[in-house]
C-alpha cells in the first residue's frame, strides 16, 4: 500500500475504516540470512538498506519491546551535519543527504523539517571557532552561514542579547539542519523494510548468542532459537549486555542523558538553537511543545531517569538565553541510555566472532545518523567490508590510538564525553 | 543522588567527580599494550551492581570507591580508596 492524497481523501470521507496495519506481525522462521538484534532506528534502517541496496531480504529484526520503544522514540530529534573531524564529517554529510530523500523513498511522512540549526557564540574566541567550523562544513559540501549579532537578532528576536555574563555575539547558521518526527522515522523504515520482505519480530528478547568454532550460528530468544548466517547487534545503550552474550567486551560505558518537553505553545521557536555558554539546546515540536535538553549526568547509569543537578543546569541555561520560556511549564522529562565510547564517536565494525557485527557507540548523537548508519551497516554485512564513509569507525582505533575521532578534543576517556 | 562521603557525611552529587570503573585501581605495565587498552577503554558496563571511582572534588578531595546500582541510583557502600589500597 502506498500512501497518496486521493487515498487519504477517500478514507476520510468513508470513516477511515479501510486502513490496514502498516506491517505484518510474522512468527519467526527457523532460519534467516541476517538477524538484526534491535528494532530501533539503526536496526530498522540496516534491515531496509540490506533489502533495498543489496537484495538481502531474508532478514529478521528482533525487538524485545515494540518498534520505536527505545531511544528512537526518546530523543530530541535533531538532524544536522556540522561535524568537523575527518570520519565523522563525511559520515554525517552522507546521512543528511539521505535524510533529504528518505521520505519520498520510504513513502512515509517523517515530518523532516529543515528549519535550520543555529549554534550561538558569546565571545571572540567562540566566533573564531564557529567560523572555522563553518568553513569545514562548507568544504565537506554542506552549508554554513556565520551570522553576526544583528543577523541572529533577525532570526531569533526573543533571545536575551545583552545578558551581562553571556552576551550573544552571533551564531553559526546551518540551514539544512533541523529536526524530524522521531517515531515516524522508525515507522517509515519499519514499513518499508516489511514491504521488502523483512520480518519484524516484536516482543522477542534475545537471551543468548550461539557461537560454534568462533562463528555465529544464531540466537536464543524468548520465542525460541533462531538460526542466522549473519547476526548484527544494534542495541544502543544495551550494547555491553548483548555483546557479553557473545563473550565480547566492548569499549562502551552507558550514561544517562536527560531531555524535557514543555506544554504545547503557539509557534515561537522556529529553529534548533544551541547555547554556547552552558549545555542547552531547544526546538519546538509540531505539536507546540518546547523540546530541550542538556549534557550527560556524567556517571555510568542505566536508570533511565536523570538527577536534579543537570535538570537545574538546563533550566538555568535556558533562562539565561531566553528568559521568555520561564513562563512555560515543563510537562515531562526523561533520561535515555547513551552508549558512550571513549572518543565520543561511533563504531560500525566486525567483531572477533565471525559473521557477528556491531553498530554501537552512538553516544548522544544517534538520531541524525539513522539513515547513514543503516546504509553503512548494511554495506558492511553484505559486502563484508566497511563502507567508504564509515571505514574509520572501527573497534581497533582504541587499541592502537590511531584514527581516534575526538570531536570535542577532550581525550579518549569514557568519562570525558 | 546524594553520596555519603566517609569523611564529610552525606553530600550533594554535584560535589563529586566521576572517574569511572574500579579498573582504574589496577594500572598494568605500560609496555603491555593489550592490558593498557583494556584498562583504558574496555568496560564491563553492568546494568545493576557496580563499583566505581569518584572524587569528593568540592569537599575533602578524597578518592572514593562506591558500590552502587546503575539501574536505580541506589548507593550501598562508600569507601576511601586509600584504606582500600592499604588493606591489600
């Protein structure tokens, strides 16, 4: 079934009775060519591109909850390509290009909105850094405009420009950046993968990974054993736990990241805006809620709820930058489990176990990466060699120290990113 | 989260700096690259009971070994790392 305007009109006039479920709910088969553990954005995109780009359709996606119940439905939905380090730069550039054609390709409205991302700066030093970053973004083929104070004032008139401690000096405007409806991204990839023959098995928890002579042969699940010629672990914050089922130890520490949503308001904030002097970023959802967040709580945690100090920091930073939001009530907040690597960049690689692959270490930036992550993971599994734009993202870079991608120049250590 | 420093009593989490897993207490020979890699990067990263190193940075500055539950924020035991080292 393809969606189109005529169909929507017809259903609307006839009581919306003939919509069918958008994907099947099959029983698992006894064997697949590829088993993907994790039905989040990355797992679903991997399944879709395996089928679409490589013709591998005998694929199962195993999800212990329901599709979209993990981090893909619990993030602040920002899409951008403003990275600077070789490796990340070309990967996120590739991802943004895929975002721009994804909805028409999937025939699914993911409400991808290129409303622009503005990273504010508040000192001469930060302006130099923003100019440099902008030049890097332009040289990688993406877009960036350096806005002065008046330029920012035109776009974001509601900021406190003359805040005594953190006056706004300007901003780096990335027009092709923006955000998207996160659930719809999961649903769009799920539906498209299903239509190409991929089995989406929900409420199916993987409890073990079968390995014979160093080679993966399948998985044990709550619905019984399933054989697989190749297996992918794409489970974000739970990467260490699932990797341990295969006897693997990975360079990941799970941390908590909080986000907040206000009550619904009339359109007020028309971009994604980041503060340069405290950890705070904000956008407004199509439903009207202000969606904003801050930094990690900075200790290993699976608790899925944050601590008050970071919450206070985010609120204070928000009030410093745009005092008007103080009138809005926060409706809800949550904490997601982030799979943090030592250098803050992700991993798409083979493992020590033959035919077992991992896509992990997305830190706090996995949402924007969904299309390219799926694209590159599918390429790695189908061709058995890394894709050009993800070839630097190996496990081995930590062992050798060569090719670390430390975007924040903090050092390759778990507690620093 | 509040942490009960053995020297200062129960204090706000903000006073404490988190370093990481207790692996940091056993530094291998630097010439052993595999062991150094494991020491620096590879983590058990358990969901549940864990022991990790914190410093009471904005207090007495003592290094602490904390036994806690990563799934619930519960803290079971806070010890001075110095005492830990002496007992070995």
